[in-house]
C-alpha cells in the first residue's frame, strides 16, 4: 500500500508529538518527586522543636525555622505552578495526538 506525502508528514508529526509528550511526562515525574520531597521537609519542620539545618552544596548550615518554611512554601507553590502548566501541555499534546491518529487511520481504512 502506497502512503501519500501528506499522510507521511502526519505520521512524522505523531512521532514528534509522542516524543514531546514522553519528555513532558519525564519532567512531570521529576517535579512531582521534588514536590513530595518538599512537602515531606515541611512536614518534618512542623514536627520538630529542635534546630533545623539546611544543606547547601557540601555544607550543613543552621537556619531559622520560619525562613526555611517560607522558602519551602515558595518552592512548593512554584512546583505546583509548573505541574499545572505541564498538565495543560500534556492535555494539549494528547488532544493533538488523538486528532492526528484519527486522520491517519482514516487513510488506512
């Protein structure tokens, strides 16, 4: 069966979108892991009555508990924003992929 040029282009576009979606999902997974770590750190800070320390490079530095909580909450907000953006992109890529696949499948029927 001979495939026309337009269909070949759509198949290539599908492959590119699938790769982009895969990369996006890897990013999402990394951000979710970082968000979980941040939430766990916040939880541990809430539990402790003792001094808290922050690791910077190879140094462990005693830090103010409230400042660290504030920093972690900002980080958490940023991660949530990035995850929301990734979810939006993921939905857009998935929708485009579905539409392209339908178009290509019509050509083969």
